């Protein structure tokens, strides 16, 4: 069945360092890959997404890369700040299918 | 503008009772999704609608769960004869269109079955 694996489950970095979270997916028909940030007690918030026709997308300190051949995609956060501390979820979907299949989440802690 | 809203925000019920959870999507959004999120886990897909048509209900755990969106706007997720294992955060999301569109999540309904 459809599955998304996410690693690591926890990640602790010093303020100013980079953080990388990796995901692999099983459904080769997946072509939309969003990333969500969820702070404690809050709803998931979309922070960046990538579609299958591009290999990389950047938005300020956040970037996502996609390797369709290997069926994996990654989130890169540079110059981390304490407010980046949260749980991050990757997800995958087929454009025509709609439903998102989520990874298990990564709890990122940025220490000042 | 207003985001996705859900009501009630918290629901405590006794085992065996029926519950109805409501989702009000962003105005004009065609697609509406229901997910269930256990503590510390990613949202798990339940079902979704385009306009009033239920497109996929493969994620509904069993026939005690049902959902409707009769006028293509507000949706209701109903759980009949609730069980303790149904306790979770139920989240709704909506998106503008059908293809490649960002899903915006609501605040969720925290369901506790005693």
C-alpha cells in the first residue's frame, strides 16, 4: 500500500546550524510533496511544497529537493532559529487523488 | 479571510453514543478532506469530497464512520456507537481545487470516548 517513511524521528541542532529531514515514498504515481510544520497544540501549517516536474524549490531559509528515481525527498532548513522548533511532517499524494499520505513526523529542537 | 473551522473543538462522550463533527471549509474551496491524528503521529486520511461527491472513503476504519457534504460546503463526520479506540484528534482540511492544490487544515475536534 501507499506509505511514507520519515527520518529522523527527533533532531536537535544548535541555533544557526542546518537541519535536514528525509522522506521516502512507495507510490510511484505520487507527484505532489508538501511539508507541514506543527507547533504544540496547533494545526499543521504548510511551509513548502514541490511538484514532480521540478527537482528543487527554495523559499528563504527553507528548501526541498526531490529525487523521483529514488522516490525520496528532503527538507533543508538553514540558519535555524529557536522558533523553528516544532514537529515537521512530509506527505505525498497523487495530483488527481487528493489524499495526503503523511510521514511519522520529525520533532526538531533548536537550542539557543 | 477566515480559515477552516471545526466544531465542537472538544467532545467528550460515553462509549456507545453517536457523535457528529462539523467542518466549515474556506469559502469557495472545492475539495474537503477528513483526517484523524493520534498524538505524536501524522494525520491519517479518512475520506474526501469534491463538491458534494464523496470521492474516496477508503480510509474510514469501519462502517460506524460516515461523512457527508450535501451542499458542497459544510461537511459532517459521524461516528456511530463510539468506542474508546475512536478517541483522537479529527482534522478537516480544504483545498481550492482538485489537482495539485494546497490543503489547509482546521483546528481539529478532540474526541474523547469514556
